[in-house]
């Protein structure tokens, strides 16, 4: 059976001009996939009648369902209902239920209703209003061509409630039983440290035996997600095939994979620390507080995170962490010896079980031939030993380097904790 | 004169399924508007050959230019070049220049080039490669129907450099001179600390005298940008009206505005520190390293940023910053007295001119009736005095609180530096 052809249309100049990022579309797509619809296309157009009408007529000619957001409000540039009527070749008229929704809203908040507010009850003839519990503009449902169209406001929290309270239940009750239900399952395996092409090369052969499971890869710098997806009628079969495929990927990639549940690296490291009853301290130079920021993004991190000394200045490295002046002089601040002494100093001063230290050159300036931009030295002091690592990443961008330096350090701690 | 019909196409399952929010499209739309192109439509489709081919053929039939992102990498699901060739009815072939780009990238980083890497040099016949300075996949330019198509990678920092270094210069040089140019000008005034409705209320009356300049507001948590935009033929007139409007907004909002050049708060604070020859140290509890991370995002920050002590544990507050045990006991870690001692301790230990300290409850747990989630105490120690501030923000979300606590602290330092 062919999956239903679903689409998403976002309207509004602010989306089109790049003033806001369209997070509505991602939310709706996620919900539709979960419910068993396959989204073939997102489109965004501005607040212009002819553009709106044209794209609605196009979608009406090819999709089974579409979720449209934006342009339902009371102002001059809210044109969606009129454009929908034009696209379907019908009239706009005041809908009594929609009118009562708008009136009830203003009554509830003791605000006077103006004429432009009342405009929100004008819907294409024959359409069904959709209740908006948190805003003034009702949504509506209508057919354009062969396509069932759901029109919702663009305000994210209004749209989200109407999706979960009205649109998805309608689809579950009235659409899915007729079409038979298509199921969608996905699994993301997150890994750090291997280039995308290398991951691809290792998986390409086995992926031929994955059956209905499709192999994909998402580069979310500095992470790569191996994405396994399956779409079909038989949910047990899908899940079984997905489990088998995931198992094979894990056998091949081993501990390069740090999460199979879409957790951030800092949550994975936090969980390992908690399980082992261990604490951690940091000494950050080039990462400038980013590792501490990440670790403390996890609620409850105060149980295992003791402190970070963000020591940009050499004086701070000596005073707070007792790095030896001669090491700084002879080896430089960016050296494995300095990283070792920073880690050991942070561990001693804090009394933590583990201490992680970074020193490097994030750029864009400050590189030398011997120590180019992108160089990081990481020290990890633990109960049994201290080890260090020097890595040269190919980036010139300061933010990219801070990001990947922090990731590399956290990954080093993760691998050490896995050994215990 | 009709503006050029520009479109944007984002490809990739991760955009379509809602796994990632498409921030590329917003960036590209902003750049095209600035350059004088009007964007009529954004479209996103997944990694499926027939969908990709179909949408490229449609766009080729109606647009003058299109920027396409994604699907140029070395893996199985990177199909864009093949789909473009199909849509234009031509073949794929290895392009020698593209091949040399890919080879040069691997040579530079001493990594072996695999066969799947080499695939990235296969381009539709007759297309022109676009150099990618920060990644392996070259972009390319070609015609489909009457439309000039620019294909770029989906990785944001690669795409952005290629837009500014190759695509926009090409449009400026080869496309705009033929079509005549529509001008777009915008000015963003960034402010922190006033609610959006309050800003709107203060500006609504004067905005009626702005002429062709349109007033808008962008909420980029925790910042609000007042956005002034103008579009038209006469560039001098646009710029003059924009300057006048901006001057009036600045008169009304005064030092609530921290930047008129879209600089981040940390760059503004960094510039003030540099101009005054002053240095800064931090003592961060609830912000967990985020202030240090922000300050060190600015290249050259090592000139004025000395260190941050991220002291999550009370022991660290006492040992490193000499906060008195009795203060912690009697007033608690989250108190103006503790924030004062943390700031003074950080200033003394580091020898910095200024020290900024934060202690608060980011949540979601840990709040009490007296000190609810969202409470932050900030201390600022300077050459003349130390002052402290307690603010209660209405958020329950940990990340939102860390973000706004860090902003409030940096803003306090900014206002102090402005007085010198």
C-alpha cells in the first residue's frame, strides 16, 4: 500500500524573509510521522494572495492531507482563509460556530471584540472550524481538490495544542481507518570521532541486508547520527527489522556510538559518573567554560560536577592549578605536559575522582606551524593514572573548534568511565 | 520593475521528518533579501530521487534563481547531484576541478581519500563547481530550465562561507547588473531587559511617522531586536529614512539598547573592557560556565578575560573564592551576600579589575517558596565598590534560566563599564 501523501505549508513573510526560523514545520512533521503519515514536502510562502492561492491549488492537486499554518489573525496581512476560498473556487462567509469561538474568547478575558477580530470568523463555505483554546483565531478544515486541508494559526503554542487536541484525533478517527495505517519507526545511533565517509564505508555492505530499513546519516556537527528508518503496514515486522539492523550497526561501530537514545554527550557522561559514584572537576583553557556549561545543562549535575577552573591566563594556570612555570615556558601553554599538570592540579584542588583539562588553539588567530589552529591537548587525571592526548582538527572557525574540543574531552572521559 | 523570482530548496530527510529545524533557509533568505532578491518560496523535500527530481524540475520552470542545500556528501543518501542531472536531462561526470578540490582537502589534512569521497566530484555535465573551503563536498552552479541553480552542502558553516564567498559575489557581478536592482535595507537594534509588549507600546506612536520604513520586532530569547526595514528603488532615500527612524528609536529606548550592529552581548562587553584597558574574572555557580563560554567566544578575549571559577560545590566556593562558611550556612549559597563574596574573592584571587559572580536556581528542581526556580543573585566587584542584585525570572526551564542569568550578569557589567 502507498503511504498517504502529506504536506506542510507555512505562510507568513517572517518565515520567508528569514526573520524567524520555521520551527512549526519541524514540530508538525514529527507529529505526522509518529502518527503514521509520510510527509513529502514542506513549503513556505509569504503573505501575498496570488502566491498563497497558487500554492494551495498545487497542493490540492497532489497531496492527500496538508497542515497549513499562519495568516488566520485579525490584521490586513492575514490572507489565508480568503486564499483558500479562491483556491477551492468557493466564497467566504461568517461561520456561526467560529463566531461563537471568537466571542467566547473575548468574553473569557473581558476584552472588547473589534470588527477586525470578528473577521476571524469568516471561513470558506462548507469548512469546519477547529477550536483554538489559547488564542483568538479559530482554525478550520476543508477540501481543496482531493486534499483534506487543516488550517491552523502560526503562533507555536496555539498551533501545538490544536494539532494534539483536534487535528491528530481527527486523523486517527476519520482518515487512518480508511487508508489503513502506515507505521513509521526510526532509530538514531549517535557517534563521535569517525568521519561521515568512514561510517558510510563501514556500513554500506551490511545495509543491503536491512530489508525495509533505510540507512541514512545526519551530520549534526560534531556528531554523526546513523539513522535507521522503516515505513510500512506491519508494525511488528518493522520493529523487528529495525532492532536487527541496529544490532548489526552497533556490532560494527562499537563504542564509537555514545547514545542510542538521542541523549546529548553530557547526559551520557553524567549517567556514567552517577552510576559509578564518581565526581569530576575541570580545568578549561581553550574550551573557555563550554565543558562546564554542557555538564551543568543536565539537571542534577551538582551531584557529580564539583568545579571548573576556566584558566585563560597563564597566571591563573599557575595560581589555581599549580602548573609549573618552567613547563609553561619550555613546552608552552598548549602542550600535553601542561594539560597533564592542569588535570592533576584540578583533581588535587577539588578532591574529585576525575579531572579533565583542555589547552589548545581555537583560532582564528594564534596558530603556528608546529601548533596550528585546531590543535588541542587534553589531560585526564583519574584514580589510577593520568593520560593525555594531542589532536589536530581541520577547522579554522573558533566556535567549531571550541565545540569539537569540548566533545573530544567529554568523549575521552566517557571512554575511561566505560573501562571501570 | 519586477523583482527576480528567487527560491530556496532544502533537501534531506532530517529536515522533512522534523529531526532538525531548517535554520539554513532562514539564513539564505536573509542574505538574498539583503542583496536585493525577493524570495517567493522555500521548499523542503527528503532524500528520495523522484521527489528531488520533480521539485527541481518545477522550480526550473518558474524561478529565476534557486539556492539548494544538502545531499552533496559522500554517502548513499546523498542524491542531489544525480537528481539535478535528471531534472535537466543531462549526465553526471567527474569534473576535474571538483576532483582537485576534493583531493586538495584530503591532502591538506593528511587523510586518505576513499572511493565514496571521490563521488563528490561527480557533477552534472556543464555545471561549474563552487569551492568549499571548510569541507569535502564541492558545490556547483547549473541551469535547470530558465533557472540558475546553486547547489551547496547542508552543513551550516560550510554553506554560509560558500554563500558569502561565492554565491553572493556571483549574483552581484553577473545577475543583478542585468536585472536592475531592488534595494533592501534593514537595521536591527538589540535590547535586553524590557518585555516585547512594553517595547511595542513605547514605539507604536512614533512609528507612524517612519515613512517607508516598516517597524517589526523579533524575540530572540532573551534579546529583543527592534527591526526597521525598507525596500525600494531609491537607495539614498531608503537609507536616510532608516537613519532617522533608528535615531528616534534610540532616543526612546536609550541604554536598554546594547547593540545597533547585531553584535552579541559578549562582544559589546569585550569591546568596553578593551577600550577601558580593564580585565575581568568570573565566579559562576548557576550559570555553570556559560558566561565564560560566551566571553571566550570572542576572538582576542584572552586580552581581558583572566579566569572563571565555576564553583558548583560549596567546598569550591570556600576553597577557591574564600566565601565564608557562616555566610553559606546562614544566607545560603543563593544569596546576595554569597554572590558578593564570590565576586570579591574572584577579584582578589585573579587580580582582575572587575569580577562578576552568579548564584541562583536554574531548575527545574531545587526551588523553595522564598527562593523559587528562576532566582539569581549577581555580584559585581569593581575598583571602587561591589554591588549586588537579586532578580526572579518567571521561567521553569533550566536552559532558559542559565541563558537569561548569564545575560543579566553581562548586562550589569556593561552598564557599570558605560559609567566609566
